[in-house]
């Protein structure tokens, strides 16, 4: 006989949320102890969101520091948070600073970069499946240089948005994002030389 999983409300920000959208709207640093206790994972499972539940469990196992886990959970929930707000929560001296409800700017550079690097030695996971390497297309030339980046590390990008402009032996080209995501790392600077199929950036996909 299968055990039935009973739905329950998740207590956060002085309310009890029942939907993913409500969780995003009420996200605070309270999400960290909820994740570490396993309550957040069980909440997702109770709503048949197995992929999100697995991602929470993976994030908890990978991030020992609360700030890193908070940023990873923001990425999972697709909630934008300003880095100053995160610092006010986790880096301020005791009794200094307050968290800001519903901060709406995305900053994931440091933690996503660390996750990407650690994944080179760890088994494939849901996080690894969302990491994409951006390379110089073979079709635009054999050699050239970075003319100008149109984005910064940590920035949100949308499908079709120009990432970088390059000059090659075949002409001037814009390389665009093919999905919505976050810029984890730019591996070259403006005016750096490039070759065909060269890795130039790492993006974290926000698409399913």
C-alpha cells in the first residue's frame, strides 16, 4: 500500500504559503532553515514537484554556508535578489541590517561559479544540467577578437539578447543567448583574441 503524501502549508514571512508563486512573493532568509530541516523538500514533494525537491536536496548538500544556500535557492525559485540585500542579511554585524522582502534584482555570479567548478568533480545533477558553455561558432571565422561585451557577470539575459560582439576574419558578428539565464562567468575581456569553437562564457539556464 502506497503512503499518501499530505499537502501542508509552508510557514514563511509570517504567512503560510500553498503555491510556488506565493513562496516567491514571500521569500526571506527563513527559507534557509526550512531547507536545511528538510521541510522545504517535503513541501515540494507534497505538491508533486519532484524536480524542485531534488534540487533543494542537492543545494543543501552542496552549500554549507547559509549565504551560498540562500543564493542557490533564489536561483532554483527564480527570484531576483539584489546583492546588497543579501549582504545586509548574511554579512552584517549582529543586530545590524534587516532583510528586504521581495528584492527584485538577480545576483548569482559567485555561488553559481563555485557550483560550476565543483560539478567538474561531482556526479551529474540537476544543477549541472542547467549549466551551458558559450563558444565561438565555427561558422563565423577561424580567428579574431572580442570587440565588446554587452552583458556583465551576474546579469539576467533573455533568449535573443546579444551577449558579445566579435570581429573575425569573416566580419563582425553578434553572439546572442538562445535561452533565458544568468551570466555565471565571462572568460575573456574586450579586445582579447579568439579562435573558432573557443569557450568564452558560462551561463546558467532558467528554463525548464
